[in-house]
């Protein structure tokens, strides 16, 4: 249950972080490639392409990373303890 809970938390936090990173990458892309602002094309490019890709990738990575972190066995016994 702990693994599933942390995976869901990682999914949500990863989606938020991925969306922010996607928007930043989209803004960088339109600046570097001089994308046209005609009728909001650059905004649609950022918010309909880069942000969803960032959300999906961030959610998957966040769930995998926190799920793997929770799955690690962290029970150590001291020498001589039964």
C-alpha cells in the first residue's frame, strides 16, 4: 500500500513539475525558433504541444521514481539482534 501511495503522489507531483518544465521548454522553443505570434499560434504551440508532453513524461517519471523509492527494502537489523 505504501508503494501505491507514493506512486500516486509521484504521479501528481511529476505531472505538475512536468507541466511547468514543458511550458518553459515551449517558451524557449518559440524564442529560439522565432515562431509566429499570428492569431496566438505560439501560445497554442506551447500549451497544446509542450505542456501535455511535459505532463505525461513528468507523471510517468515521478510515479516510477517514487514507486521505486518506496519499494526499496530499508529494514536493517543491528548485529546480534534477533
